[in-house]
């Protein structure tokens, strides 16, 4: 399998098997609204594995325990905050936290497998989030596959921590999810996990294509669109029995 290796700080990369050089600096041109929309979709596809940590949390925190007949372990252990409400509630479990991050790691490996040979701008919207990863990156564990998993696990974990932060704030406002009762809060259910992903990406994955300088406006656009995307995905999860509520 061909892999990219970083050669310099000017975003010029070499493809060892072919010897050709690829300049990815103009990877995401947006001369018109259609191309700008394509860039937003490209960001969504790259960040999709990290966003879908929530789906992994549904699988490992609810669906698999229900099918196999074992209980999920709540993160707050049933403890209340000083306001009398639960810290995080029944919906936040260790199964879901780690399972969601693990799921994101696997999905990032899958996107690398599917899209590693596709080069932007022609590759858009199917861009490998680990396209610019190399052996000098901190998350390069065990080669390209370890790097893909590490990036996915890290940003998936950021997603879950952001989601927990939103849950904590919800409960301080008197909104709760206990048993079959759940409160809807569209912004608190979505914006914290998206912000956590993007902040972690910029803090820990400098030089990677997921924070490409030409995509900053598109990342903001995706952040704005996240509540709508999340609501649609939750409705699907509810329909297929992965969630107890459609939000």
C-alpha cells in the first residue's frame, strides 16, 4: 500500500511507490458556491468517523449490552451533584465512552483503507483524514494503520468528553435523562461535542489535512450545521432501536 511521508513544512509530499510529488496546498479551492459546498462535504466526510463516536456509544452503551444481557456501567455511578441532579445521568456509561472512541478508531482505519490513494482536489469529498500523516507524527503507532486508529480514537474520545460536558451542563439546568425520561436540548446535545473535536484536532494534529488552512471557514460551517446533522442521525438511531428517544 502506498503511503505519504512528510518531506517538508510546505505541504509537499512524496508518494514513495511512484516517486511523484504531490503539492496539497491548493487542495481545497472554492472559486464558487458549489465548490465551497463540496469543501463542506469534504470536511464532513473527514470528520465523520469522529462524529460517529456517538453511534459507537449507542452500540457499546445500549445495543450490545441489551442483546448480550449485561448492564452498562454509568460513569457517575448514580451520584448526584450538589443541586440534587445526577452528574451525567444514565445515558453516559464507560461502555459508551470507550466504545465510542474505539468505534471512531475503526472507522478512521476504514476511511484510510478506502481513500488512501485519492488525492485532493480531485478526491473531494472522499479525503483520507490521515493523508498527511508520517512517521514523525506523535500518533504514528505501528505504522499507517496504528496512526489511523490513534487519530480516530483520540478525536472520538474528544467527542465523547464533549458530549459528557453537554450532559453535565444540561443537568445543572434541570434537564435530565433518567430511565425512560429524557429532556431535549438541541444545542447542548450537539455543539459541545463538535467544539471538543475541532479544538482537539487543532491542538493535537497540527499539519494534518483535517485542519487544512483552506478549510477553516468550512469547519465553522460544519459546526453550525452539526445540530441538524445530529438530529437526523439520532432519528435514524431511534428508528433502528439504538436510541430510546429520537433526539
